[in-house]
């Protein structure tokens, strides 16, 4: 029951926080038998949340042992629901991991699924850190056939509310483990190297943050113009860069030119990227939708401004890789508290019926504001550009150059 509850909770939170969550090639995960999922780790507790939300098989996660201390007391119910297995990391002081290896092998011997963040730490760097030997040791020390499955989690803009996330599954590595197999250091190192190469086919491997930002911009343009997955396009560019494909350099240069043009016009890229095929149609469509959604969006934003501001402030005080997690955790607590304050205050001041109306307006309006506020901001930016006679033809050319450059990439 706990496993079902944590999956449902993860799906709900993903639905609220992200505008789109997609998983690619899920059929590569064996539907039966022992599986070790190995994923990159760029967004703290958001990473396990999205995996729980989209995967057909529910894994048990490895989690750093310090999460079981009093400092992280609010997380303890979720750790129990997820049946997480504590890992004593060297950077946290180390400890005895024999129970961890025993627990994971019991799960795998029963044909279950384990999920491991192979880098061993959530981080802010753009690419992939060196993998730890833990996943290889777990697989090689289990007396059964184990499928090591690489998983790439791609966040084009991970701390931003209503952004997207794409999970890409790679080809599994079949390991025939045995009791004591994890003591084969040479074998463990070789399997870790093989797993690293597999991870590099699905996970972000950027060496320079500016290249990652340019690829994210290009992917955003192409995804909206051609109705494709932004994370998949970004990964396609990433793989081309890894191959030193000259076409990849063209994509990054075109995207950087686009970002420079946006900066010159003082128009954020997010405010001009839309589904229509050209900026003129884009502006008219955006204005119409903005007008239709303006009233409920503004009401929802005003009613929820205190928790919105508090959540944003708390998130900005954290490291980049923890900002999305901070927003989710703070939002789960602060928004319901504020809604109860509004309800009780309105009931006290007027009547129970008025309190109920205010409560419903705050909840529904908050959801609408979260989903549509960026639409209003984009529309306002475009109207300002039109009033100032801003020439958008150069921007349109930059958009087309990006799309053309991505189209030249090998599939």
C-alpha cells in the first residue's frame, strides 16, 4: 500500500510542478526479473519523484543515510513509503553498508527493481560525474541474472515551475552475478566503465554550461515548432556534441546567436517561444489566450501571493540542484496552510459559505495562475515590443536558423 501511495503522490506532484513529463524507450526495462536502474542525479529529491511517477515498475531507491537523521525528519514518512535503503557515503563519514548490500540483493533475488543514482551525489554541474562502483557491485554480488539499465534524466530548466522533464532509457547490460562476485575488483571496475559508456548515451554529458544553455534554447525552439519532446531534442544535440559532429557546432552557434538577439531586444526566449509557426501568428494567438485567462490568473496570483513569494524566496536560498526540491517541499506545506488561513479568516469575518468560496477560489486560482502566469508575461512582453516598434524579423531569422541547424543533425 505504501508503494502505491508514494507512486500516486509522485504523479500528483509531477503534474503540478511540471508542464510535461515524458519517458522514452521504457520498453527497454525488462518487465520481469531483477533490474538495477542507474540514473544521473541533477535535482535532489525531484529525480526519484519523476522516476516513481513514470516508470511501469516501482523501484526501491538507494538514499544517503543522513536522510534518516533528525535534520531531515519531514522526509522520514516519504522514505518509509518508498522503502528507501540507506547508504553510508564516504563524504558523510562512511559506515557499514553490509545491510544495504544484503537488502538490495534480497530484492533482486526476488526479481525486484532497485534504483541507484550512480554518481552518488546530486550536483549542479552540467554533465555526468564519475560513476561509483556501487551499482556494479550490487549486480555482480547478486546470485541471479541482473539487468543494469542506464537512465538519463534531462531537465531543460530544472528549477523552473511548469518546465519539462524527459527520461530516456538505454539498452540494458545483462550481468550474471554470484555470491562474492562483488569482490572481483577488476570485474567491478570493468563493469563500471561499461556502465559509464552506456550512461553517456542517455544522460547529459555537457562539459561547458554555456553549451548546455544553448542546446536547451535550440531544443525549446524545435520542440515547440515541430511538436517534439524538448528533452529528446536536447539529448540528440548532446550526443552529436559527444561525437564532435560539425553539425552540432552549427546548432550551438545558431542557438547562441538567437539568445544574443533576444538579449539585444530585451525579450526573454521563454516569452517568444510558442506553438505557432511564425512570430506574427504567435503574438496574435498569445494575446487572445492571455485575454481569456487574464482574470482567473490574476485572481489566483493575488490570492496566493504570500505562499508564492515565500516558496520562491526559500528556493533561491538553496543550491541550484536543490531549488526544484525546495519549491515542491515548501509548496506542499505553505500553500495548504495559507488556504486554511484564508478559509478560517473569511469564515470568521463573513460566513462559512464565503469562506468556502474563497478557499475554492484560492485552490483553483492558484493552479490556473501557476499554469498560465507565464502566458501573461510572454504576451505582455510581445505587446511592449509592438508598442515600441521592435523589429522582430531578425529574431524570426534566428529561429529559422536554429531549426534548420537541428534538422541537419543525424537522427
